[in-house]
C-alpha cells in the first residue's frame, strides 16, 4: 500500500495591498518568509506586497510566493531591486 506524504500546511489571513487575503502554504514557506522579512527589516505584510508586485503577474499570491523561493529569494533580481528602492538592501 502506498502512503501519501503530506506536508504541514498553515493558513494565515493577512492584508496585502489593501486586500484581505487568506493564504494556505506549507509551514516551511511561512518560516522562510518570516526570515526574509526579518533580515530586511520588513513586516510580513510588506514582504508579501513586494513579492506580489514583483512576481504576481495576476497569479495567486501563494503561487508567486512559491516561485519566489524556487527562484531563490536572495538571487531574484526583481525582488532585490524593489528592496533596494526601499533602502532595505
């Protein structure tokens, strides 16, 4: 018998760009986002807004956030440039 491997998921409600959103993602993504926000002296909402603006392209925010980590948060040129504009890098 095959067993399905499940990943711990977390649901968070947060306001991003003035819109209330409920995001469901794996715990690892939330921990990574919190670390990136802390390293850049941003709130979680601010880092979500930056990723949404840089990578959203009309996609769901959770998909953009996964892409952010797949690409590598420190290597993503668009996000790095947006952080620099805010004086955070």
